[in-house]
């Protein structure tokens, strides 16, 4: 999927889908950027939205993991 043609809503769905399919997934911001080919600003906005919506949480080591799976 091309990052330029993909909307924020699409990216949120894609990222939620990956974290749902792989519940133990822990990715840093740089890994999220690299995995989906996102620029820093877009990545920050998406991660902020997912954390604010309590789908993801930031771990002690700075990775992002599903919020509903505890520490």
C-alpha cells in the first residue's frame, strides 16, 4: 500500500489489524515507521491516536504494545 494514497483512517485500520493478529507485538516508533513506510509526523499522529484511544500503550522501553494485554 502506498503511504501517499493511504488515509489516516486506513493506516489506523492497518495498524490495529496487525496488532490484533499478533497480540504480543511490541514495536518502537522507528520500527512502525519502517514497517509501514511512514514519515515521522504521520507516525507520531497515528501512534498518538492509538494511545489516546487506549488501543495501544507505550511500554517502559518506549515500544508500543496493545493496551488490553497488560504490562
